[in-house]
C-alpha cells in the first residue's frame, strides 16, 4: 500500500524536538490487504523537554492506533468512518492525558504538536493539533489537508493580515492547540479519498516556515516517481535548510500504491463512491525516528 520515507535535521538548533513513526500493517487472509499509520510530533519550542513530549505523543498514539485499527479491521462489519475518527480521538486524548500527568519536575510545562493519518483501503483519516502539517500530492498539485492552529493562521483567516511567511511575524508560532494541556488538546479532523500514486507528506513547521506550497510542490515533482521517492524527504529537508529554516525540520512521506482489492467501506455522504477497507493481521514494517536515529 505504501512506500515510506523519512528524514530529519535539527537545523541551527542543538536539540532535536521532532519525532515521527510510520507503520504498515499487512494481511494475507482472507485476501491480501494493508493499512498504514503515520504519526509526527514537534515539541513546542520554549517549553521544557519538548523532545520528551513529542516522543511520548508518537509512541502512545501509534501504540493505541496499532491495537485498535488492527482489532477493527479484523471485524470489518463493525467499521465505519465515525468509528475510525473515534479511535483517532481516543488515541490523542489518552496521549494528552499521559503527557499532562508526566509534566512535572524537569518536564514541567512540556508540550507538543501532533499530526497523524490512518489509511484504510483508499481513505485517509487525518487528526492534528498545532501547526505541524499534512499534505496530499494529487495529479501534480499539492493540497494542504490541515489548517494550522496558530495565531498567524487565526489572523490570516480573520483578514487582519495577508497570507505570509511565518518568519515575517514574531507571534507566528503561538499555537492554540497542542498536547500537554487538558484544555488545548482537542484535535481537528479531515477525511480524504486517495488514488494510486498519491503522496502523503507530514512535516514539522521547519519546512513551511521557509518554503511556499509551490516550492514544496516543485521538490515533490523531482522525486514523485517510485524509483526516486525514497529521496523525497531528504530533498525537502535540504531545500528548507538552504532557505534558512531556524527550526528542526522533519518530513515523513508515504506513497500510496494499493496492490489489492478490499471489501466495501462507505463514507456515506462525506465522499462519493465506494472505498475499500483492509483486514490486518501482521505488522510488516515500522519506520521510526526519535532523536535523529532510525530504529
């Protein structure tokens, strides 16, 4: 279902506060099927132990999703879009609770953004809190699937300032939602259909801080083929560094290429058409990045 590629760089900072993981789950019975989970977190700058918060968020959310999605997919008759979104919401809520409980001593005040995606059949379910982003590259065009929970985005939406680079405003990274506060951990959701060849990109804000959507799209165009795809995150991170990013920058990419036909999975009036769903029995591989080390 997915090619996965991942790269990170601390940028000019000494500490790497980003964490990311991706899991592809494979089943051979009753027919070949796969599902995928992608998660990325960015420890909030200026807070203690942002790297602890981001690592906890990714590990806790991924663990919850692996168990629940696997159980759900083994009982396809119980699956529906609301159920998947409930699972995502529960995973983020539990991670937020644990981060809050552990935010004492040296970790007092720790916080992190989160963005995660679950792919079932040809449907992508997205949940996020903060200003880490997810994009979908489709037919040569880049579509942003998330909207930043930031003061900059609020002012742009209100028409107070024009859309602009985050580097133009000192308040740009003041975020309104994040994990690490009981009142601010509520995620937002998005559901999107996928087509073969679509590329999903999760990134920390070190990338869009310095690159426009058009610039990101131009880099994707160079590496969109199956042969070159593994170099896409490196190309994006390198471009951000060349444009002077002042933050950590992490890019996690998935290239959707289904190899099997699954059972029906309807999204009702949300989308048109019939979308398939997989049953999961075994984890095929895990791509992990914490503190700059692949595991």
